C-alpha cells in the first residue's frame, strides 16, 4: 500500500487515511469515521439523514468533503469522500452518539481555552510549556522555543507594517528565510526530518532553533531599516536576514566539522536517548 494511503486504528477499527504532500494535510475517510462513531449499519443512509438534519452541514458538504483516492474493500483504489481534520471535527459535531461525545467535549474545552488566552495571552505560554514538558522536551529547549515564538511574532508585526498579506505571503517569506540560512526550503527541511503535519521548529535542535531565530530577528531589524513595501521587496529583505544566519551556520560547521541541519527529529532524539 502507498505511504500516502494508509489505514489507522481507531478504537480497534480501521480508518482509511491519505496524506496530501502538496497541501501538507491528512485526509480521512468520512464513511469510516461516521461508521465508527455512529455504529450505523447503513453508513450512506446515516450520512444522508445527518446532512438533512443539519442543513448548514448539508449546504457546505462539497466544501467540507473532497473526493480522494483510497483503497476499497475489494483492494482497488477508488475516489471516496474524505475530509481534513477540521472538516472531520465539523462532521463529528453532527453525530448524536456516545462515542462522539469525548470529541465534542474536547472541542468545547479547546474553544474555552482559546477565549481565555485571548483575554490573558500569558496562559498560552503556560499551556505551551506544559504541553512540551509532557512530550519530553527539556526546559532549556522549551525556553528557546518560546523565545522563538516571540521573535516570530515581532517579525509578523513588521511584515504587517510593510504590506505583507497574512497566510500565503507569510509562508512565501518564511520559506525564503529558511532557504537562505539552511540551504533548504521548508518542505525539503521537513522531508529531511521525516515530518508531515508536525511543526518543523518543534523538531529542531537547540542550534537549529537559535539560527532560525537569528535569521528571523535579522530580517526584522533589516526590514525596520530598509522599510520594504509589498511582497517582492520583502523577499529581498528575507533573503538578507536568512543570509546573516547562514554565515553563522557555515562558521559553526567549519569549527565543529559537523552539519547543523540534520535529519534528527524529536522522535529520533527521544529514541536516541532511550537507546543510549
């Protein structure tokens, strides 16, 4: 079976999945999710009634779901209805089943926490610290990571001042910075580390993280001085900022004889510790 088309276990039942490398999104079989949570013997009929019962879901079904090639019971690859994580959670909200309740409670909890964090941003940092600790990160690394979030926020504010549009243009400029300092695009960097949906920075070493921060902080300072306008001028500044960190990376590699950018991820580092 293709690495892009896999089956995963959910409460001892199979859920078909598909990884879209271009969009960097997991897609899940809608029928499989509904079958497991509703325990319906006629899933197609259940989905039809669900869409009729929830008119908003029914009206937006074509946006929430998309045909994706996945394996069927006869072993062939066919187009079936699938949705990404956001869409699946929307569908789960319309399933009146005890098995769906834990997901609904979790979504309600997450929503409440986001509102609290809007009122008191410090809570977001406290929760991030607790989450990273649970995942096995060291306090030293966590402090670096939280600092990188602050550096990133300053850069985002600067981009906003310079007429850069949030979303695609932010991603383009981020990629320019990474390409400049690491000699790899964000996508190639993630491939090197074997990542899919995982956050790239959450899988960086202390040194990788520091250089990434240096690149973004340099970009911010150069931008303040040169005051670029629009995407293209900001791309030039992004490359300059990334180049500052590249010079530091090259010198470190020269002095240590080892590459800074490696294929090690959080999982591989954890396994290395356990095996050591």
